[in-house]
């Protein structure tokens, strides 16, 4: 059941992000890009999975006897954490650039910006 909910959430985020990317307003395009990047992060976390830990994979668990808890892959979590920080910085920079475009051209309509010479 959890996998179905997670798959539906990832699919809905990708759909919403794609919908916003196809809008004419530049701010909505920036937010669509941010949502797509967060959907990709959620997908990576979901695919990282949880696996049974062994003393070879997690050396600190070597002295805990027979009962070894299940663990998640920390490499995927570290990569997603890095991607979240980079995505936040990219979104902030894109919003500042959008504000600068608005100051220069008095519009955020992508079609009107493309027609300018």
C-alpha cells in the first residue's frame, strides 16, 4: 500500500511540475522546475530502499549479536540532501533573475519576452 501511495505522489508531483513548466508566466515555470526537481529527489529516495543490514555493510553493528536492524542506504540520502540544497539555491537564483527580467521588460509573459528583439 505504501508503494502505491508513494508512486502516486511522485507521479502527481511530476505531472504538476510539467503542467507548470508549460505555462506562460515565468514565475510558474520556475516553480514547475523546482517541483520537478523535488519529485526526482523523492523518486531517488523511494528507489534507495531499505535492506537488511549485515556486519559487513554496517561495521558499527558488528557487536550487536543476532538482531541487526534494517538500514537504508546512506549514499542515496546524502546525494538527495545535496540535491535539495542545490535545488533551493537554483530556485532562489531563478526567482531573482525573474525579478530582474520583470524590472527590465515590465512583463513575465514568456511569449512576450520571446518576441522582443
